[in-house]
């Protein structure tokens, strides 16, 4: 009796020992999971920090030279140097200097304080402006080269790195940006250039306009270059559209309503008086296309990356497109370029997604059919992504041996691009003979992964059992995945 009591006592100790061991194992597993999660979050934070730092570096200020591109001998004009994109803590370390060359030879050098003067009142808008006057000395083409330096990126006293208005320890930035020294040198120094053509008084009037391609219903525009005189002295007539003075150039505009090829002729006369030298004409071709969308996207799905090509025929400069995405009145994304893309949340189903697109700052036409145009506003009711059954290894009406492996893949995707594939749920298989017998033995589920190891679907392998008629027996496979159902009748034969 004492021996049984002792055995039960040790049995209790043994189970307590097992419970402690199990609890320790659970703690170790939970600790390992927590460490893995912390490592993932650390890696994500590091990648995000690196992206922010690199984007801050890429958004360096730019310098531009602005002024007349054509002058007459002896004429004096005002030119402006613009440094744009400056932050409140950025300053100009070396003011702009302009070197004027002709045929590669330096003929003038303009410096701040002597020839170039700051334009006040630009600091708060992120712009530094400088102005100078230049008198055209003789006919020819002159090159203006402007250089300046800023401190948007640099090494501060003590070794920290200044990046816009932020301050970082040198070791962090050096680890994220291996070529830091080269980037500092690149972004500290700004350059810009422009050419000015100086003509002699009395040169013959000349016009030049290049061919264009545009879309029906979209306002087309083209600058007409004027040679031999000031564009402000020119009066022009045109067979399509109108010509107006735009600064120191002529600008042609017109909206063609139908696709075709049009020959546009511009006739001009300057104000110097009558005669052959005061008249000129130019002709260019306007190719007008029907604005057919290059995208076939008609739906948007919750939980997926939405992508749509906004480009249409005739408006072909991809970088001139801009877009904004609005979900039930809330802006959820915007960008530049013809490809609009943004992730849609899982709870977006049932909401209205609107993509508002522009080309060169304005809405553009989209062909609804051969006669009708709509504007570039695209609306979608966001739907739940459907389950799909794909890669079925057997076909309707096919003949197979009962002992072979049958299989199919189950996915969830609305817009079925690589980023949007997800595994389906509620996977079931039924196999029934024409005599009402259940032939299903078993089915196995295996994950389908992409190159990164993410599960994107499920492969279903099906195995049958039982005998079938040696002359063949009709069998119905019923495959279910999520809301997708496939019914596939086949003929089975014995082994």
C-alpha cells in the first residue's frame, strides 16, 4: 500500500515537472517569436529610414536662369537667377556667378554685389532670386553658365550631418548612404545654363514651328520661334486656331474635334514696314488621334494593389500626367506619371474609388466610343476579390485512371497580378460516380509560394478510392474554394 502511495506521489511530481518543462518551452517559443517580430520591425524601420533619407537627398534645390532667348545688338534686358526648393534653414554659401561665353571663349563674368543683385522678399517661399542686366554686344550665340553653392546637405561642427532641416549622427547617415561624400559634393553645388541669340537690326523675319501630335478634344499648343526681330513686333494669322504673344514668343493654340492630319500655316508680318524682309510663313503638321485609353482596367478590389494606365492615344508624354485617388471623399493617394497605383484596404469594399487624372495641368478627353468623349475622371465601386480555381490537371469529358493523382490550385485575386494573389479559404472537394458512390479517398492542401516565400495560393491534390466499371464510368468532380465552384465531369477507368 505504501509502495502505491509512493508511486502516486512520484507520478504527481513527474507531471508537475512536465508542466514546468512545457511552460518553459512555451516561454522560449514566445520569446523567439517576439525576437523575430522585433527583428522584422527593426528591418522595416531601417528600410523606411533609409528611404526617407534618400528621398530628402534627392529633393535638392534647383537653379534656373530666366530671360530673353533672343535680343538685338545694343539691346539691354533683365535676367533672373532662381534658386528654388530652399528650406527655412538652407542658405546660399556661394552666391550665383554668371560666366558669359561665345564660341567657347569667355567674354564676361557677372558677380553678386557688382553686376548681380538679390531680389528681396523670396525667403519665406523657399526661393532665392537674383537679377542682373546684360547688354547685347554683337551678333552671335551667347552661352550663360551660372554656378552657386548651398548648404542643404553638409557636415556640421562636431561631425553631425545636416540634411535639410534635420540633424543626424554621421555614423547613421554614412551607414545608410555609402557614397555620402560624393553626394554632399554633388548637392552642394548648383549649375544652370541658357543660350541667348543676338541678331543684327534689320535681319529678315523668320518663323519656325515643329510638328505636333495631340488628341481630339484636347487643347493643343505649340511655340512659334521668331527669328530676325522681337516677337512683340510680329502680327500673325493662322488657318487653324489662334496665335498670341506669350512672353517673348508666339504661341499657337487650337482644339481639334476630330482625328485627322492637319497642315497648320502661320503667316506673319513685323512692324518694321512693308517689303519682303518683313514677311514670313511657317507650316507644321498636327496629327490628331482619337483619345483611346491604353488601359483595360474596369474594376477595383479591396485588399489589393490597384493599378491603371491613365495614358490615351495622342497624349504621349508619360511624365506630363498627374493623378489623385479619392475613396468616398477622402484622398488616399496621388502621384505623377501615367501609371496610377495604390493599395486598397480590406475594408474598402463597397466604397467608391475615383481617380482624377490630368495631362499638363488639365483634365483630358477619353473616348467612350467612336463618337463620344468623356473627361479623365474614372470611378469604381470597390469589390471583394473573388476566389479562383486554376491549373486544373483534368478536363471536362477527359478519360483518366481512377488511381492517378488529380489536382488544382486555389487563389484569391480580383486584378490577378503577382502582388495581389492570396490563398483561398473554405476549400472542399466532392467526387461522385454516376451510380451515386462517393469515390473520394482524401485530398491534401499544399501552400503555393512566390519567390519571396509568401503564400499566394493553395495546391489541392485529390486521391480516389473504390472500383469503377471496366468499360468506364462517368464521375463528377465538384471543386470549391471560397465562393468559386467548378463542376467537371470526367470518365474514369480501373487501374
